[in-house]
C-alpha cells in the first residue's frame, strides 16, 4: 500500500524538477525580441460615403420575389377540362404550334382533313379531334384556309384554361 503512495509522490517531484528548461526558453525568447510588444500602425481612415437615393421606386423592387401580376385576360380564355396527361401523344404533339403550317385540305362526303407540314418537312393529315402542338392543342374546326385549335394551358396553380389558336393556309 505504501508503494501506491510513493509512486505518485515520485511523479510530482520529477515533474517539478524541469523548471530550468523554462528559464532557458525565456532567455532565448528575450534574445530574439519575441517577448517585446511591437507597435501596430493605426488603421487607415475610410472615406465617408454619401447616401444613395433610389430613384426607381416606381419600378419593381429588385430585392423582392418577382410575381407576375394576374391580368384579367378572360376574354381570350375558355374554361376547359384538365388534359389527359397519361394519353399517348400523337405525332404532331412533339412540335411547337408556331412551327406547323397548313398547306391544304381534303374533303370527302363525311370527313374533312387538313394537311399540316411540321418543322421536319413531313406532311401530316389531321381531322377534327386530333391533337397538335406541345400545349395539348386539339383541332376543333377545319375550314378551307385555316385550322382552329384549342390549346389547354396551365395557370400554374392547378387549373387549366383554353386558348384558341389558328393555323392558316400558307400560300
């Protein structure tokens, strides 16, 4: 039991005997001048900026989230049902409506077809009820010189509205 008390006591004595090493380090630091406090130059004075007056207060605030103002264009919109998003697409639904051109029409006793050229140069026959364009457009009427299409456009709030577009005969 005495050995357990002697060992920690020896450690304390050995640990305290190394004070001479610290004296040597302090002498070396004094020689190099590392213990002396040196003067630091003061910070330069910054120029005083004049205030800026924002003169575009009538315009949109660039620091606020942009939201499109809801304009009432109901005169050009029609109420429609949601498009069937799972329905297989028809060939002309892969093209923008503006890239399609009507080049003619065909009539029989019961049906009327419009001849539409896509941006690849292929001629396609469409009739009433066919789908065209990327906005779920559906042919609602075919006349001699034009195809009337009802596009279904999302209002980005879960609703859909219809907008009529016309593809006219190119001469």
